[in-house]
C-alpha cells in the first residue's frame, strides 16, 4: 500500500471528534457558617474507643468482622484490583505454547506417531497510549474502591454507634415509664384507702386505675421499640441476636460521648472524606477513558511471530497494522459516549462536594442546638420536679383533686423524657459530625490522579 494512502487513512481515522471539556470545579465557603467545636482532642479513627463504652467497642468490632455490607465492599476492592491487574498485563507481550502428539493407523499404512510443538507470540505496540491509559484508569478505579471501603466502614461505624445510643436512650425512657407504672400503683393504693375512709370519691379511684393502664401501654410500647433497636444492631453487626443481647444486657444510661476538634474550613474537611477522594479518582479514570476512546480512532500496530520447536528453522515474524477506515461512526460515537461519562463523573464529584459540605453544616447546626437545649432540659426537669412536689403535697392534704396531680405528674414525666431526648440528640450529633468530618479517615500521602485525557 503506498505510503501516501496509509498516511491519508491515518488522518481520516484520527479526525478529531468535538468534545465538551468536563469541569469538576466546585467552590466552597471559606468557613463553616456554624460554630465548630474546639475541644482538646483531635479528630482521629480512635474516637470511638475514647467514648469509654466497652459495649459499643465490642459491637463495632463485631460489625467490622461480620457486617455483610462491609464484606461486600471488601469484595468490590478485590474485583477492582483484579481488573487493574488484567489491564496492566495486557500491555505486555503474549506468548502461547502448543504441543501435540498424534497417532495414526490404517490398513494400508503402518502406525505413525507425529509430535509437534511450537510457540506463538504477539504484542500490540502502544502507539497512542490506549493500553497504558486503560491500565491507569483501572488502577485509579481500584484505588477508588479502597476509598469506598473506607467510606463504608465509616458509615457502618456511625450507624452502629447511632443505633446503640438510641437503644440506651430508649432503655432510659423505658425506666421512666416503669417508674410511672410503679408510682401509679402506689397512687391506686393510697386512693383506695382514702375512698374507703370516705375522703375521696369513687371517680378518683377510676382515674387512678385509668392512669396506670395508660402508663402500662406506654411502657409496653417502649419495650417493643427497644427490642427493635436491639434487632437492628444484630443486622448491622452481622452477629447472632443472642450475642448482641448479651452485650446490651449490662450497663445503663447514655455513653459519655467526648467532643473533638474538627476542621473549621470546608476544604480541609473535604480532604478527610473517603467518598470525596473516591469521586476524584472516578473522575480521573473517566478522563482516561475518554483518552482511550480517542486513541481507538487511530491505527494499531501488532508485532507477531511463531516458531516450531520441532523445526527451529521454520519461523515467522512481522508487524500487522490495523487501520480503522470505515466503521459506520462506531468509534466516534464511543468518544462522545466517553465524553458524556466524563461530564457525568465531574458533576458527580461536584454533587458529592455539595452534599458533604451540607452534611457537615447540618451536623454543626444541630450539635450547637443540642448543646444549648441540654442545659434548658436540665432546668425543665428541676423546675417540674419542684412543681410536682408542691402539687403532690396539696393532693395529700386534700386541697386539690387527683386530676390536678395527674396532670402535674405527666408534665414531670414529659420533662424527663425531653431531657433524655436532648442527651440522645447531643450524642447523635457528635456521631453525625464525626461521620461528616470523615470518621477519622486520612487521605494517603501519595495519590495518583490525572486531570486530562491526553
């Protein structure tokens, strides 16, 4: 084929396809709009252990080894690494050996045995970087899956911890209802004596019994809610229910969640999140895919050869040039598709950044509100306790009705539940902030990235 014709075909095959440059740039604020905690302890992966709750630590260890979600994420890492290994191997020459033994016999010829052995080799020369870009893209995806696994671990740990503190708060509220049932029993006994003495009407006794029944309903519902949370922990950790129940059987009250010092600059926070790092690498891999699609527009050169071991003098070697002359526009369509995928990956990165900043802002806002509300809840309980003590004294002296006393008792009960709810809210928001700030994950010092498909 004349050289000028080959050159014309190369130019024809490599005619550029108009593409849109993907842009993953996303601006963030210089500072968070909400106040950032400035505790003495820095954010790190050991924050869970500093909470000082042995039961939570044991549940987290169970989840780390038994969670189906975490095991699935680990399998994705294995698969991505295998794909990266396959594409890296494709850059090297391929050699295949053959060996055969054939026996033949017939009525007219003697039995013969034929032995044959040979080697075939081929290697595609990476003229336009298609193979190297493919291999690099898969290596980036494998690293992205590593980060996805880290993100899955952070999310799982936060979910286990969040469910655990909900369980503890649930048990505390359950105790409030148990106390209410016990108190109502004492009220029924006292009211029965007063009715017998003619100091109270029968309607007071009916009200006392109705109040106790109402308290029992609340207690039974609360017990069921706590049981559901325990069952949820079994699912999250992948552990048998009896194992989880044994862990939860001891201890009472809310764990003492300790504060930590968090990044006050959104950009610093983003560097601590594995999902953002994963999105960056996914975008970089998509840019490389675009480069691979463009490289497919150009010719490919393969060197191949073979040799017969039975007859070493019989060998062959030579290059083979593949020219994409006419394909109905398939390769150009592949470029446009890869371009669209790169744009999608860029927008996915921007979306991940916006979601991460919003998650951190929400956690900070709710944490600051929970810190303020907890103090108010303490005042609420203190004042309602004093109020109920005065009402109870008046009821025992016969100055007010049982209905007034019941109303005051319900207000005290509500205040105590509010206080527990605020304790829970504070713990949950510390956990949410820990997760939003990356859960203690640290980006590796050396990360291979790319910003172009060239």
